[in-house]
């Protein structure tokens, strides 16, 4: 089992930045791909970004490309999402997820965190 805990959410003005963190514990010795998804009120959960174990394969949703950066520190089993140039439409609950293979399909994720709320005001 793997436990994931997100942190770093909050309220920010449009154009601002936030950095989300996801701390993993438990069976973190397995080569999990780490993902960020988000879910806005009344909308379906959507893929944001993912990164493989070595950080050699990174993918972003088109809506965040060029503004968000995913990274991971395997030494402390943490994955980060640096979010710059935030827009009101980025408002959502952001979830960290882990899976043995990388995919943009949220229903395939094996492990989930409880999420952290990001609110971007206009």
C-alpha cells in the first residue's frame, strides 16, 4: 500500500503561483509513476501532469503546458507541481495519484491522495 498526502493549496490571485507537494509513504520502493489530476466544481476529474520514476517521461495537459511543472524528489519520495500564471479556470481540488504505469486516465490510478483545494481569484 502507498499513502499519498497533498499540501500547498490555497487562495491566490490570477497570475500568481503556488507549489503543490505530494508526500508518499508506505511501499514507495516500487517504480510508480506519479500523477496530478484536478476536479473543478461540477466537472469531471481531469489529467494535469505525470512523471515516471526517473523523471525522463513527463506529460502535461494542453491547458497547463508552459505554466505548470511537475517534478519529483525520489530521495524524500515527494512529487511537486509548480503552478505559475494561474488562471481562475485552474480553480479545482488537485489530487495526487500513483500507478505502476503512466496514463492520463484517472480511473486507472491505483493510489490516491485526498486532494488539496486551489482557488484562483480574478
